[in-house]
């Protein structure tokens, strides 16, 4: 599904992301953790196709339109929660009635269907986070790239998002700061060291979870 070898990204003469070896199988959830500045977001940008200035190998059989990247600070469009939830479906020319049905289902799953008619400008940071995930999950993409998916969430939000992600059967990369992600979220975890240290990344066993969702 994804194979990375000796990937490096340089900006202004400095290496900002260095990944020696990372693989992900179809349907697998992989976590990448590391300190601020280690290149986690840059890694997702490379995999998503947004960052093309890299050296090394990054191979994936997933077309660009089937890779969905949810940024750490997700952008929402002006308008209602429902409009944002249906945006990706509309872009894929899904019939309107089906757009609304699918959007409401995912809004319920993430616990924010009661906000469907609210303007996005009036949402809390945690509500915005959940809505960004709804918008991404609703289109049923083959690969999900989630940048700090638990950021800004209260305890209820964390539990809801963890429950949803842990049942996914789609290939997913989740990145997080040094604080480990809850175990059910990932099948394998990679540690991404500071690129300046030239440290090798590799899968760790302490978050391995047998089987699939």
C-alpha cells in the first residue's frame, strides 16, 4: 500500500524530514510519533502528494483523489456544518439526497449531528476537529492521513474519535507529538526522530495490536 525508503526533504539548506524505512499494508493503521520539528507533517504532505520536493522513494498504489489529508489545523468553508460535511461528496458528484444521508450518518457517528444547521464560525475547536474528520471519512477514501486527530478534543471527543478510528478498515496514517496514541488506534508505531540527528526510524512493538478492525 505504501513504501518509503531513504526519504528526505530539505528546505533552505536544512533537512526537515528524514525517513529511512516505512511500510504500510492495505487496511493497516500506522502511527508516527515524534517531537515537534521531526517532520511528521512534512511526511504526510509527501504521502498526500502536496509536497513534491523530496529525495528518495515514496511509492503508493493509491491515486491522489483517494488519499485524504486532514491537517492539524483543518480549514472549514463558510456556511453550515452540513454543507461542510457534504463538500467532498458533492465534489465527487454524488447525488444530493445521498450526500445528505451519508453526511448525517457520519455526523451522528462523531456525535455532532445536532450541529448540522450551525454555522461553522460558531463551532468550538473540538467541534471543528470532529467536523473535519466527518468530511474526510464521508467520502470513503482508500487512504486517510490524520495529523494530530485528537488535538483540541475534550475527553468525550477523544473517546468518540478513538472509537471511530479503531473500527476503520482503510489504510490510515496517524501522527502525534511525543505523547503516545491510545493503543487501539494503531497496529504498528514508528518513531520519527529529529531530522537533524539523522536517526533511523523504525517500527516499535509496544503499540502493536494483532488482527484488524
